[in-house]
């Protein structure tokens, strides 16, 4: 492989990332540039797969076909084959280099693809534990990948990965509760059916954007469950050092601030848009770098 083509592929992924990144630690000033380079192809891979799963121009069968094609490209990496199809060549050239350089198991990427496949065919969930299992595919691999890039592995410290899973799952759930309305608009409901039944709230109520006391109590319950997961993952902070430790504190504080904002609007996420503004981000950065405590 020529260095020129490899560097071009990294530049391609960087440009894609900088134009699209969201809820992913690629834009953070806390991530060293030497590491950030290798986050770009990981993000480009996830962004491409996510766009397939969310496409309104593809039916479920077409989405699964394209995601299966991406999985076949991952298998090529495992076999040290660099003859990638043109559609994904720029992503997989740099991703292959990243995987081999940091000894990242391909299963992390297979898990991500399985989450996107699930998004392509599944839009309702029965139980809260179903969301935990989904997050194990959609969110937890992202935490693992970041840990690998900083030289960590389950063999070196299994606890680190266990705590990371708690935090990443909490972040995924936070994203669900933040985006209840926008997910509803694409016919996805992540509020489990059993929890809606527990609080006497129906899918029809949700489609009618009904924010009665039942909905408020329902959302309050989901926020509490999510905070418990954040708390269970906090020991990870003390297992890390340097910029990664600061980055983790910023990520957790950001997630907790979103939950706090949901409280501030009295859980009315169907009529109120909850998001972090630039001032929020500055405050979170300052809190994370100047204060040893996480706001929970």
C-alpha cells in the first residue's frame, strides 16, 4: 500500500468527520491530535453505516444488503486483503491501518453493524433490558474503540471495559430520551412497551404528543434508570489518566447536563427541544478540567 493513498484515505475520513460529527469525541480539544487521526476512519465507518440504516430512500432489504457489504469489507481486513470496493475504499484503507496498528478486534465493528441492521428492521422495544442489549451493540463498542486507541485492552484491565459499557449505555439512553420526538418522526420508539403500560401511557398518546402526568412520570423513571448507569460507570474515571480522563469527565458531564435540561423542561421532550448550546459546552469543559468531581 502506498503511503500517499493511505494518507489520502485518512484525509477523506477527516473531512467527512469534520462536516458531520455529532455525539462522538472527534471534535474535542481534549483528544490528542495523534489519536484523533485514528478516530476519523472509525467515525466515517459508523457515519456511513448509520446513514444507510436511517435512509428514507432504501427499504429494509436494501439497507441490510448494503450493511452486509460493509461487513464483508471488515472480513477483508481480517484477512489482510486491501482490495476494497470503490464505494468504501477510502474509509476501509485507513480503517484497516487503524485496526492493525492498535490491534482492535473486528468484532467491535461487527457489533456496530449489527446495531445498524437492527435499526433497519426494528423500531419498537418491549422491555428496558432490550435497550441495554441494543446499546451493547450500538454504543459500548465506541467506548471500547476509544480505550483501544489509548493503549488499553480487556486483557490489561477488564474492569475498565465493564465500567465503560455502563457509561456508553447511559449515553445511548440519554440520546433516546433527548430525541423522543425526532425518533417518533421516523417511526422509531425506544420507550419500552412494558414501561408505557406501567405508566398507563399508550403509543397513540405518544403519536398525539400527549404530555400528561403519566408521560412526565414515565420520563422521570427513565431518567432515573439512566442516572443509575452513569453512577455505576463512574469508577472508570479513576482508572484513566491524562487527556482521556478529562475527556471522559467531559462526556459524562455532557450527558448529565442533557438529563438536567430534560428536568428543567419538566420532562416535556415532545414539545421542548433539549440540546447543549455553546455556552453549555464551555461550562462542561471548564467543569471537567478544573474540578475533580463529576456532576452527579
